[in-house]
């Protein structure tokens, strides 16, 4: 819906003004279809409430809804002939074009002044008119459009549809009922159908039903395309299919499936409620091809009122041969249209009463409670939902009911649920006429499957991809970072991988074409393959398993060495000057010392890049770089040599290639700039292949668990570069060793001078003190020696005398 600009309120306002002019032209070419049946009998009633009806009148569904609404209003006013207010229908034909539907809505509001707009089953038309109704504060009622979270924000939108949540639970329970645990989802690749299938996919995942493959088709899909994709899922051994297609695409699909032998015994096909509700025209041979298909359809209880209305409705179409020949039965949307018409007629009457309980028409519609053709009419949370489903088995040109899925979460084989019928279904006749339910798998699924994988073979960066061929056996083997990641992510899925050499060089756009055009030969492609928008047209990519973007690598700059002593002396003086300046300019000085500036002048310097790289060439010629002198290189060794001998000033390439170079020579080169301008490397698979999602999940798991980082370190030598914009190696003490040595030596020198000066001033006192100390030490030594040889009581007196003599001599 972004293509319609809903995220931009200014654009929406402009679009509405533009469509107002278109609507004036539209009003002159389309006439209002006023309900003449109800008006002719009650000419005395002056009040008419205009209600807009926007439908694709060229479709069977549009014709059914229009006729059902008109007849329902006629019936209502026949029964309630005393009502003073009458609903008047003004019809516009959208021709199936969402913007024309929006223009019709603007015209109905401006020219007719409608108070309610009813729209058909188109999701895009519903969303556009819901946006219009929100701004105009006019209720918009949608018939059979998919319930979507993106529509929940519109407070004036009411949806009549089946309960997608109940349906998802029912189909999941049906799959479990027969012991199946995996399905193939076949869907229509259109906004209406994609939007309505997501809830079922989510519910499958939450309840252990594995969607092995999702296959999308459109109304323009050819027999060849359908055959190719069905043949592939058949080759995977899949036999259970959930089909979410319109009648036109579904009948085409089953005809192709029959040619492939997939409508025989052992296969199961389940149609969703939206698919079953869309079936109007298929009869005879078309329906016979679908023999054995099981479908979920919105449950409409049988009643005399429904039977009577259907008979009279068919008679009313008898005069219109063009319509009558196309329509076989009243559709689900036609029944809901009847009940919506009655709810509107009741609401407009209530709001005009003097003591009306509802202040607005929207509130009056929501508060309606009555018994309608579809059962009890009641709007909950802006939705009129049918949450019970009938399960039918297509037999011959008709269908046979085999049970019901009830809103309480159980199966039954009776219209009225009882304990004896709970969790029971009638016997189902499966494709091929067998009453034996398919086992959901065949022998092909039990065997280990082979995956034929093209592998890039340039060997220019062997740490990323290196391919060798055994000359004796001709078996191709591969190794490298990309290969290890692929093997780790494919390992849980039980595949035998056969590597096939890609021999057509480094133009990987051709590789994508080969994978797209030769589906019978190749299943996937791995290697140093960048995800690009052009390649996504032909193949599906897994999520990226490398860093995203481009980088620039240059040689590390060196500070020139000083050879002369006088130069060293001058620099030493300046170092001390810088030390003084740091007190005021710490931040500036730090920035100057930590950032290595590399001058980038792409107009004069040669720029190196990987030869033949489309991504690098596009970046070099882009507005950011605009390099005029470029040089193609082939290997990481070429990169290193060109940078060191100044052949190129720097290298521009994708990050995985640069990481190889930096991992090999981290001391010589540095990443000076990186930009997230590319999508990284991914693995190629065929469009719609289930392995895209599965392998992407495994890559995410490898990244979360740290295993992807371990593989990366193993191939890039555990020395991944320190990379930030224009910043070199981080600051360490070693970088400032000279400054610290000078500071330390200076401090030691000053301390030595201080000690010498102190010794000079106190030298005589110091010498005398030393002499006294030595004298006393000698006296004590002599006394100790004498006592040891001749112990005597006179020793104490002798010792004292000796001490006194020594003191006298000193004096």
C-alpha cells in the first residue's frame, strides 16, 4: 500500500482533490441506480438516505452483491411498510481499479452526499475507501475483504468476512487430524490474497505444521511456469497442499496438476474459505478435475427464508440473460449483502427517531441485533464475522459436506454440535477415488535429497571461496569462509550437496540468469555473491551472512625518523614546549595524535578495485567518489603490492574482500572509511524455494550463537582490523614511550643535582658525625672483645674510662 502514498497525509489530500475533478467527469457518465421498487409504492415518504455502492460490476461477485442488496431492501420495506426513512442506492462501477473506486467514493460524497459507502471484496479498494471514510467521517462497509491489521486503525470501517483466525485453527487441526506435519502453500501473488494468508502461515508455525514451500501464481501464469514449480515440489516428496487461489487461477492449477499426476492417489488438496467462497462459474469438466479436493467454506445455516430468497433472487435475474447465464448460485457475499442491507435500513430509521438511543449512523449499525439469512447478525469490534465453517468434499461436478469446524475448536459431522458428534468427520473421498487418507509423504521424502549448487570459481580470494576439481573423478570440492557458512546453515536439512563449477567468470548477473533459466539443472548458487535488486528479479537470496557495505583501505602512514643529533636536540626542546601546551589544549592535542589523516583525492590518485566487480565500479563512478583513475586488481596479494609500491593510493571494495587483506597484513594497512551501501553476500536459490527461509533462519542462528564469528575468525586469522572512520591504531603507553623516557630522565637528573647540593652544604658536619659514629663503634667492639677473652668486674670502669678518654681526645 505504500505505492498509494498512505504514509504521506499531504499526498493523500492532494490525491483526493485530484480525484474530485475526475469524479465530476465520472458523474456525467454514470447514472444512479435508485431502488425504484421500494420508492414507487411509497411516494408519500419524503426522506431518502443515499447509500453508495462501489463494485466491480464486470465480475460475477459484483453482480451478485448488487442484485442481492437491491432485492433485500425491497423485501425489507415490504415487511416494514410503516418506516418513514428509505435507503436509496447509488451505484458506481470501479472496473476492478482501486483508484477508480476511490474516485467513485469522492463523487458519491460530493455529488450525491451519501451517508454510507458499501465496497466489495478488493483489499486495495477497501483500504482506499476506508481512508476516505475516515476523513469524511462516513461509515464504510466492506463485503468479504480480508481481515488485516492494517485496516484495524480505521474507526469508520465495518467488515463482513469470515473469521480468518478460526479458519487458520481449523485447517491446522485438519492437518493434524490426518497425522501430517508439513504442507505446501499455493497462493495467489496478489495483494488481496497475500494479505489474507499471513495469519494462517503464522498459525502453522506456532502449531508445528511446517510450510515446506510457498508457491505463488497469478492469473497470467503460464502452463510452463505452473508445471515447473509443481514439478519441483513434487520432487521434494510433498503430497499435501493448501490452496489459496481465486477460482480462475485455481482451476488452471488443478488442470496442470492433473497432467503431472498430482491429482491421483496419495495426494491431498485443501482449499481455503476465501477460495471456496470465490467459486461461482466452474462446472462440468472443470470441477471434475478437482475430484477429491477438500474445501473450507463459510457456514450459512439452511432455512426457509434463505431458500425463499434464493428462489426469488434467481427469478429476478431471469430477465437479464447476460447475468443469468453466468451465475449459478447465491454466493456467501450475496448472503452477507442481504443482512447488511437490513442492518442499514434499520439503522437509518433508528437514527431519525426523536428519542433515538444511537447518536450516529455508525453506532446504530453496530448496535443492530436480528436474525438474518447468515444467522445471528451482530457486529463485534467493527467486524461481522462468520466463525463456523463447513468442510466439503468435491465429488464430480458437485460437493458433499463431510463435517463442520466449530468456533469452540472442534470438528463435528452434524450441523448441531453434540458430544457424540464431536471430533468426527464423514468419510472423505481423496484424489484418485480412494477413501484411504494420504500419509503426507512418499518414498522420495524419506531419501536424503540432493542439492545441486553452482559455486563461483575465480579463486581470486581463496579465503572466501576456493574450488578444486579432482582430475581423476571430476568431482568438484570447495572450501573457504562462504562455503563453511553454507555448509553450517544447510546441515540441519538433510541434503547431499553437489557442487557444480560456474565457468563464466565474475559476472554474477549471468549466474542469476542461469539459475533462473535452468531450473532443471541447478537448485542454488553459493560464493562471493552480492545481493542486488537486479538479481532479485530472477532469484531469491537468503539473508546476508557478511558485513554490509563498501570500504576503503590505505597504507598506514609512518612519522619520519630523525637521524641527526642536532635535529634530535631541536625536537627534544619542542617536545617540552608541547608538554607545557597540553595543560590548555588536551582535547585538541589528543585528537591530533590519535587521528591519522589520509588525503583523499580521487581525481589525481589511482584507485584500486576488484577487476570485474560491478558493485565497486558503480561506487567509483558514483557521486560520492567520482574517481577518474582506476586500476583493476585480482587478488589480495595484488592489493597489498599495489598499495605498498604506491601504484594506487587506496583500495575501494566490498568489506568481505577488504577483511581478507586486513586479516593477512593487519600491521601494514588500515580501513579508513566504510559505507553501508551494499547488501552483503547471500546464497542464491530458485524463486519460492523453502530453503531461502530455512537457510536464512540458520544463518541468523549461527550469528546469534557466535558460530558465524568463529568461522570468520578461522578464515581471517583472528586479526580482524580495528576500523572506524579516519581513526588509526588506539592510544597505548608504548606510543608515548619517548615522551615518558624524557620526562623520567629529567626528573632523575633534577633529583641528582638536589642531592649533590645538599651534600656540599653539610659536608663537615656529616664527616664529624661519621667519625663519632665510627669511634663509638670501635670502643664498643674493643669492650666486647675484652669481655669475651678476660671477663672481670672492672670491665665496666675500664669501659667508662676509655669512653671518657675518647671524648677528651675529640675535644
